[in-house]
C-alpha cells in the first residue's frame, strides 16, 4: 500500500479500539515488557523488538567474520549476511542494492552527500535551499560546505501559522528574476534542495513529490531526510524520484550505529569517495589508488555487519505487521494525543491541526513551565518525553520558543501511555501552581 | 525524590533578588544554549566583600532557584571566596537530588558567578611580570595564570 492510498483511507477515526488498547505489539519489545514505563520518545529512538536482538545475536554466534575479505566459508557467510541486508533495505524503499550505502546514521549520510557531492558540484554563489524546519543534521553539514565553496544557503520559510512550508515561497526561490534584480545577492541557480520528510518537531508531512518536481524542473537535486517517516510510512524512492534519501536504523526498530544513504546510481558514480581506506578500494599502490564498485566505494573499513543484519530484521518485522496496520494504530493514537493535549488549559500544541495528516508525534509547550521542568516532573511518573530544542534551534527561533516538549508514538504505544502523559501534565500544573 | 520541593518552587517563582544591579562591580552573563537558559549575576562589592548580589535571567525552575539561592548565599563573602565555591556547595544549598541531565541547569549561575569573580580579580589585581620577581612571586604568578585559564574556560570553572 502506497502512502497516497493510505492518506485516502487511513487518516480517520476508524481504527479498531482493540488495537489501541491491546499491547499486541508491546510484548515484542523486551525493554517495554520488563520496565514499567510510558515510552513516548520513539522519534528520538525506537525500542527494539526481540527478533532484531535475536538476529544480531545469531549473527555473532554463527556467522561472525570479516566480510568481503576471507576466502573461507565463515567469511562468505558474513558477506552474504551483510549483502543480504542491503538487498532487504533496497527492496524496502524500491531501490537497487547498488544505490544503498550503509553509514552509521542519517547525519553521516548527509555529511557524505554534502562533502562528496557538495565539494565537487557547488561553486561560489551557487544556492543550497533548506527548509526552515530542518534538523541540525541537514543544516550544519551544508553550512560547512558553504563556508568552503562560497555557496549560499537559503531557507524555505514556514507558512503564517507555522504548520507547513510556504510552497509559494519555495517556488519563488527558483525564479530567475531574483537573480537579475539589481544588487541581488542571488546570482546563481539553486543546485540542491534539502528537506525533512516529516518534521521531527512539528510533525508536518512535507509534499516531497511536489518539492522534487519543482526542484527537478529547475535543474536542482533534492535530498530528503526520511528519519521520521521510515518505518511509519511506505517509501518508494522511484515514485518520489528523489536524488538522495537518508534515514537511521535506530529510529525504525533497528540497532544504533547503522544508517542508510540512498542515492541515484548516476550521482554515486560521479561522486568522489567520502571516507577512504580499507574495503573501498580496487587497487592501492604508493602512487595512487582506485575505487571499488558501487556502493562499496563509499564504505571504508570493516562495516557494521551485525547492525546491518539487525536493520534487515527490523525491516522484516515492519513488513510482517504491514504499513496499513502500523499507520492505522499510530494515526489513531496520534490523533488522541493531539486532542488530549489541546484540551489541557495552558498547553499549546505545535504543528498542523487535526484536519491535516501528520507524523506520529506531537510537540507542545506548557505555558510558564520550562520544557525541562515538564520532562523532569513527567519522569517522576515514568513518562518519557523529549524536551529541549529537539536538534532544531533555527526552527524554535522561528516559533519564538527556546525549547519545546514532544511526545511521539510507535506501534508499541497504547492508550495508557497517553493517559499517563495527561495525568503527568496535570501534576506539572499542580507543582507549578498553575 | 522530587527535584521540585516546595522551597525550590518558591525560589523559582518568587525570587526576591531577581533584579538588575547596574552599578555592581561584578556583572557576569552566561547562557546554556541547549536549554535556552540565560543568567546575569550582579555582585556589588565593598572592600572586596559582596554587599549585595542579584540576578536576572530566564530558564527552568532549577536554574532560577539555584541562581536566587546562590545570590543569597554569597552576600558577605569575599571575591576570593567566590572563586572557591564548589559544585557540591551549590547542590547542598539546593537541598535536592539533581539528576545528571539537570546538573547543567543547576550549575549555570555558579559557573557565571565564578567567571565574573575571576575576571574581576584578573582586572583589579594584575600579577607582577618584572624580571626581578622572586621564586615565590613566580610561583604565585604561575598558579594565578592557571586560575585565569581556568576562569576563561567556563566549562572547567567548576571542576
């Protein structure tokens, strides 16, 4: 089921109560089964199902060797396990295995593109367009490359109610008139657009198809940070037609230490290596080295094999449940979360209204209470939420907030998690005599 | 145990010493960008003794309560004594168990005050640097240099 079909069918109040109330998925997660906590911070990192832990343990117990090196059978088994994981990832987002580069996380993937593609392709006054709701991981690497190349960063602003990107302004960024205006600092074209798919703060789902079409019509590439959408919505890179897409394994039930860069093969072919050393070479002499074929050219050193196996197991776990069930469960709880929070006096909910589809997270601010105080008091009732600038300081500046609170939803959450949060917030107000 | 004891809330919500003292000899400002906390500490001196100490700032309850309690605590102390205040003393003053994640909130005002005190000492008592200085003076100078380096890197000021 593709996302657009999902949008038509599932963004409603229709989920069966049985799913919301039962802990049918919760029992798959050993940490949650053992600890009596209300975990509402899956957008930061998800908990891990037993199948993922088991597969990683099995790899170490049965197949551990250095892949791509040994001639012996065990090393071949490790190579197969690693490359099989790549195929699972490729299939998951409808890419070719040669287009999947394993990195340590999404941040590294963006650094790879910014440094490898950016330094080769960006020149003085070329423009990099980033959305105003970017996570630091999709801002700072571009700033560094802009410092070196002289490229200029421009932002796609938020709309007036801070719920989505201002698409008219996005289109305007490409207008050639801007470059011919007198004294315009914009003399060159937009070379690349960077955008988050689902905002980790606002929960906004950005219109990637439309943004990609506009970027491509104007000769720019597009990089999508899919950290908050992978594992929640089906992704098809061919349908989206994006040039680069990045995500982290640990936010989608996989282990930490592995992330994915998807890039169209034509781009990877033309990009110089990022990190260099062992495993990414074809030949090495004192005079020069030649590079391994794709995607190995971008994977220097012994790769995170067990982590790749864990990520593949996570994808298989997701597939076994199916996006339709995942989405329906998460969407219903997210709607409930949104409604409950908005009903509390003195709580301001950020992001789109209930009428618009949103990611499985809701950020909020409690009037006159610092988010860190909110999170500390909630912690006393075992409610785990994110508080702070959420790695999006520029966005918080635009929202005129120093920080905010965020509760995020995954398949293992149940109504009780939200009830506990709401009760905890009542306690926050009591403590602060509000 | 809760960090939000009645006394902490009282200090955070109704701090009697939250105001600017623009004529103060020590005015020190610092921020905790990760939290959005910001504090300015004002210490008015008489013969190098703090006669009045106030603060201004925004932040969480823990950081505001710590700032207010610290200002109260240091009145009557010498500037040299301010530089010797420790993290343990501040936590004792707060009287609550501060979780690891919230330590930086609790310690912001202490760090700010100590940096202010060090800077005050550095500008009012420059160390002799002539060639005839005795070994004792030189040693003194060395330790003072250490102290000043200490003060100019706020993250180390509390170690």
